[in-house]
């Protein structure tokens, strides 16, 4: 699977092994949602959504990541996500969002929703400047309405207070 292409397949198929050709850099967190279950790795930690309130988002570690589930991935060294286990990859015929609680993932590039009363949060894919301060790639941010999300990524969609989720 390549990071810049939408993933569609008309039928379930069995893969002997799988590779996601996106290199995660050591200590730069990112999001991920894959059509296969990546091997649990000693090269980082997968985290899923647990809870949130007006000022905090809590994520929980996941020991065994699953296919079609959105995660934030915290790599401890440079790594690509793979699976050497034979597994069935389910058919994907559209660009619907895959969800787990308030966390969503997609296999297709998309503009983030601009739903009334909700805000999308995720990991910045590149370094950026804001109010005179430099933030590195992997910073947890509130996305602007309509921001672009690449395929195989994940985001949080939180409703309510509109507070900035700056603490995780």
C-alpha cells in the first residue's frame, strides 16, 4: 500500500504479507488506518481514543492493532508498518470513514468535515509556524475546516465546547 493513493478493491482477498510504504520517523507521531492488521511492533506504540473533556484528550495503548481501525502511532525508531501474517483484506468500494468511538480513518484522501459543533484533531504531517512559534511534524493540532487528509490516515472528530485539545 502506498501512502498517496486511494485504496479500493472490489473483492475480499488474502494477502500473504503486507507493507505500508510510509516511513515513520523516530519520535514523530502520526496517524494511520490500514486495511490490514499491522504486526505489533517493538518500534513504537499504537494508541486509540479513550476519552476527552473540554481541555484534554486521553489515548490508550493498543497491544494488538487491528485492520480497518484508526490509530495514532508513536514510533521509537524509523519504521514502516508491515504484516508477515496471512490475512484477509476486506473489500473496499468507497471512501467512507472507518470509525472507532470519536476516532475516524480513511483509505482515501479527503477534506476534513466542517460539521456544525464538531472539530477535527490530528497529527500535523509537516512542520508549521503559528503565531510566531515553530511546531514540528507530529504535533497534535486542531485542523481547520476543509483541511486535506491523505489516505491511510486517522483523525478525531470531537463535538461540544470547541476547546483546543492541546493536551494529550
